[in-house]
C-alpha cells in the first residue's frame, strides 16, 4: 500500500517558502517529491510576475 501526502506551504511574501521547498527537494530527492514551486520575476527590485518551476527543472 502506498500512502501519498500533499503539502501546501503558505505564508507572507519573502519569508523563505521557496527556499524551504528547494531544500526539501534537495534533501528528499525527486523520487519522493512531485510538484512545482514559483519564483519571482523581478525588474529593478519590482515584482513583475512569477515563473513556475517543476521538480525536474522545467519552467513555465
């Protein structure tokens, strides 16, 4: 029997959510993780959008 767990990490902007997710992916490996995270797209320190990054490195 396989048990799947789903986690959603939320919080205020610039509190380290993406850093936590990246560190978890690095520690656990892609065999145990699936999904995506977002990175800010900035210009002159202004947020202009987001990039969706999958665990396997593809971006949208």
